[in-house]
């Protein structure tokens, strides 16, 4: 009998970035309401997590303001560094929190957290606690699955391959592309999952949230769309597949578009529950 996690995962793609003119955080995503999907209980403790040293202060200010505007009252920010990972106070805060919210560019997050007490606590809480949430916003959402995309954009729209590296291991049969663009992103996502047949590709459009419960039931919320790409049944590859600057052809490549309220089974290749 399969044991399913009691906690949930929340992947959010909303606008976040620095305004080059005054170096202040954009307020667009604060008003989008997407953070309200983190938890229905406004009293829940939320820990904002970033390992981005250059923008830590800005992330802290922005997300504290955004959470307050979304009606939350109990939150703080932790800057993950090698020095703080084993800090007793930080470990205690993670133990007591209800929601962990990863924000910013965490390119070295797995290396920082692997084989640590904190990562073990996060996995234990995810498996055992009904009201526990692991969440990430934009680039912060990339690192939650077992494999994460480590390069999401390219000036060359014909460069297909999205590089994968080790993620935190909370969703092991999917990859999340939170920088997904309908105009150029489908080719990249499709190419990547064709190379990795066992993974379901999920492209989060702007303004969307993917909520995963029981470890496999995914629901789309928000104004945008989510693209699912399933290459598990692909059999034939054209000779151009290995050429990074040419189009490619495969049989049985499947896609699905989710809109607000759509629900799917992530264990069954993305079919409706």
C-alpha cells in the first residue's frame, strides 16, 4: 500500500524583479493574490527562505509586504548560508513552521541542504503533517522536485536543452519550468522530457499556481495556463534530435493545457483525476 504525503506542494509563477530605475521591488505580484494559495489558515507560520546573498534584503522586504497584503500575519525570513544550516535556532524555526516559501535564485540550494537536519525535517513534515506546505515562487519553485532545471532562459530560441541537476526531492516524477513561455518554452520543455522519458514536464505560465496534494493530485489555479508535456510513450526520434539547432520529430508526444480549476493525476502521465 502506497504511503502518500499528508502535506502539499505549491508552485507559483508570478512577476518578481527589480526595477532598474529605482532598484525597488515591483509590486505587481503582491497584488496578484497568488500567495493566498499557500494556506487557508491566516495564522499559520510562514518562513520565507532564500540563499540569494545579493538580493536577500530586497526579497525579505518584498515578500513580507506581499504576505501582509495577502492577509497573513505570522511570517519571517531566513537567509540560508553554510553557517546557519546547523544553527539550533534556525532548525527550531523550521521544525515549528507551517509553510516554507522558497524565493530567489537558489542555484546551490541542494548542495547547501543535502544530508542536513533541515532537509530531513522538511521531508518528515511533508510526509506527516496535514497542514504543512512546501512552496516556491518563480525561480524558487524550480528546486522543489527531485530534478531541477538549472538554466531556464536563452537568447537563442533554438537552443532546446534545459539542463537538469539534483533538486530537493519532493516531487520525483516531474520537472517544473516556472520561467515557461508559450512562445519559446514548449520546444525546450518537450525536448527535455523526450531526453528524460520518466519525467513529466510542467510549464507554469505567468499568473498560475500548481497545488499538489497527496503527492500526485495537481490542481491549477490562477488566470494563466499550465502546459504538461508527457514523453513516456515516445518511440521514434528523427535524426535531427541530437542537433541543438534543428527541429525534431517524435511519435506519441502528448501535451495537456490546464486552466483554473483543472485537476490531474501526476502519477498517470497528467490525465484527469
